[in-house]
C-alpha cells in the first residue's frame, strides 16, 4: 500500500485487555502507555471505531494538556492517522490544546472528531498519569456506544497501520502536506479567547474592573494547560496586573502537584486568597475543563456555582440574552440547587449520570443551555465539554452586572446569601477516599447494593425526617436516543429529601476511589449560612454506619473533602 509521498506499514500486535475507557477516556500510568504498542493499539482502535463514514478522508483535531508523553503520543497519532487515510489533522502548537478549546475547534472547523491527550486533574510526569480520549463531531466526549466499540476493537486488535513519515515540528504554526495528507499546526489560544469574548460582556467587565481597582482577582493555572489562556484573558484582554495570575506556565509534571482545583489540591490558591484578601480566586485543572471559585470569605460549592450562573444567565450574559435558557441539567450526585432555578425560570431540568458525555445529546437537541457537576465541572452549549475559564469569567460577569444593578461593589458571599434567601440552600459535600484497595472498595459497594431495595428502606435514624424513603441504583434513559445507562451510583433518599450517594470513581488510575456525597435542603432564614460539615454531620454519620466503610477499607478519614 502506498500513497503519493509515504508508504504504509502494517505492524503485527497483540491486544491488551485493559483498554476500557472510564468516565472520560482511557487513563493509566505513563508506564502503561509506554509498553510496546500500547498507545498504538488504542489509537488504531479509535480509528477503527470512528462512527460512519469512518477515519478515511476525515478531519481530526489533536491536542493535550502538556503533560509528560504528550509529544511522543502526538507523533504516533500523526503516523497512524495518515496510514488510516485521515485527510487532515489540526494540531495545537506544541501539541497543546485545552479540552474546552479542542471542543471549540472541532465545532468551528466542522471536524469529524478529536483526540484529547490528558488525564485531566490527575498528576503528570514519568511516574504518573497519561490519558487518551476520543471526542465526536459535536465536540463532546464519545458516547458509551462508541467507547464500547473502541474497547471491543482493542480486545481483538492484531495489527495497526503506520505511515513512514518523519516526526513533524509541532512548534511552528504551519501547514504541512504529505501527499494528500495535511497537518495544520494552529495557535492554541486565539480561537478560544475569541469565543469567550463573544460570549461574555467584556466591556462591562472592563469598566467594572476600572471602577473598582481594589477588587482583587487571582487565577491559579495549577501549572496546567490553561496558563496561556488565563494570561491572554486576564492580563492582555481585561488589563489586570500580572500579579492576578499564578502558576500559569504549563509544566509536564504540573510542578509535582495534583492539578485538581479543590480545597485540598489547590491549597496554594486557598492560602493566597485568604492571605491577600482576594475577592475572586479561581483555579482550573490540568486540561482546563474544571474550575473552582473562592473568595477570602466564601468557597462556592460547584453545585451552587452552576445554579447561580444559570439564574443570572439571561439577565447578565450576552450569549444567553440572545439564545435564551433552553433547559438546565446536572449530574445525579450534584445537589438540586439548580433544580430550584429551573423551576423558577420555568425550564426543564435533566438529571443525568456522572460524565459530561451525557449532556451532549440534550444540547444537540436544543434542550439544554447550562449544566454542571459537583466534580467542579460547569459549562453550557457553547461547546460540548465543561469549561473552566468559561465558568470563572461567568462569575466575573455576574459580579460586574450585580454591582452595576446595586450601584455598589458586591461580594461573592453576598451573591450567595441573596441566592439562598431566594431559593433556600442545598447543603452539599463530597468525601473522597482515594487509592483504596480495589477489592475492599468493590466488596463494600456490592454489600451495600445488595441491601438497597430490601433492608434499607424504612430504616430510621433518630427522626421521622431521617427515615430512608427510597434506595436504588441510578439508571438513566437518554431522552433523545433512548439509550439506557445502568449502575450509575447508589442513592439513599430520606423522607425530607436529604440524600446520601455512593459511587466508585471512573477516573482514577490506581486502586479505587470511593465517593460519598451528602445533600440536605434548608430554607429557614437563620439556618442558611451554617458551616457545611456541621449541617451535614447527621448524614455523614449515617453513611459511615450503613456502608461500614472503615471496616471494609481501614480508612478513618477521607483524603479530600469538598
Ligand atoms: C470527568 C468527567 C466528569 C466527571 C468526573 C468525575 O472529569 O468528564 O463528567 O464528573 O470525571 O468522575 P468520577 O467521579 O467517575 O471520577 P475530568 O475533569 O476528570 O475529565
């Protein structure tokens, strides 16, 4: 087989049986990906599983978060893509594209799909994690039928194709041709920043920042991919001082940290926000799709963050002023804070399983505008991935708008208080037990699952309110394509609507991560600003009793509390 300017070699290989994509792509240690043919097998399986009309003559976007092994993986993808008849690859400069930026480029360039090279918020470096995810033509993560197909292909693969083209220079913005196969290296940042500019009210934000020079912003890129995007937006576009961005140079090992924007792993930001009395502190994760919002006197829980953004969307954000609010959605473990906003705005609320891929169909069908997950993911139908910087700029836009309306500088805390007074508060917390022995976690989970329908319902924990009304394993039928996703997490729902959810994470790369989620609703005015852990203590105690977590795992404390 040969083309104009390269020949194609067929390489014999043996399948690896562990290439099942998780919640968001295949994530493993670098050492796993660097085994002989491991990466090649998975990439070939992606091209084999690409939905009709398939890989031949397709245009595919490729990019990642700058972590260790990125360039090697990109060079392999180029050769395998060319050999499989892909017509064009669009690649971020130096292989860099944030996940939301890649989603945007798939949509803008009408590409057939994209390959995202990231393990998201998981640590990077030779001893840590890498990941490969396939996104489809709407810009979003491949749905389960396609990830299942990739897995099926990976289990029976016997050969992959590779073109004998040389390694290409990823550092120069350029167009290269090898026969009919074209590679375009694009600026990683420009198109994303243009999109953000079109969505939000930049003139309003700029005039707000000029009027309130004491309003302090601090964006922490956690040494991940969003650094250059953050610099362009906060410093170059909005004119904020350079001191308003931190850790904004992407590093292959994220400076040895977890690039995960939560209160534990974004510790440096948390300390700086408090010490320097920051009004809007924010962070994004390794690949730029997660976000955290914090001020010196308030941490915005992600479940509340999406509710506030949805509430202000049409009033404050130009994109939604134009498009209106079509519908709202959240993942199942996310608190029902946004449900109340949906009711007030008279739009439909969808509850989907954990995983951004479940929002895509609803957006494509014009039924969904704003959605979010408790796992620090917030976004809208502007793309088909969650979008960290989008959420952060949304908050800046809302603060600027509300300050204009009230004729004075408002704080994040005051916005939250106003929200709770209007809607009541869904107290929410998540406990993560990371790197637990997998067998112990599975045992705990299946024991609890066995008790769900029979033993648990009717059990009371000290009061009528805390009597279990319902216990099940969440199952979702996609309203658009009617596909059914089973086993999506154990729900224990009490008579007063409080919930305990138990899930095993689908994104870790070693051992198991147990997630316990707690939610309780409160609308008494004097109970709206309580400490979250205190408010949820009764539920936390109940969960430890019924899961027998310590007995099974030996863990006394969670590793991360949100
Ligand atoms: C991924 C998914 C999210 C999901 C999160 C946590 O995020 O895209 O939709 O909520 O994992 O999943 P789990 O609880 O199974 O670990 P990311 O930022 O890792 O791509």
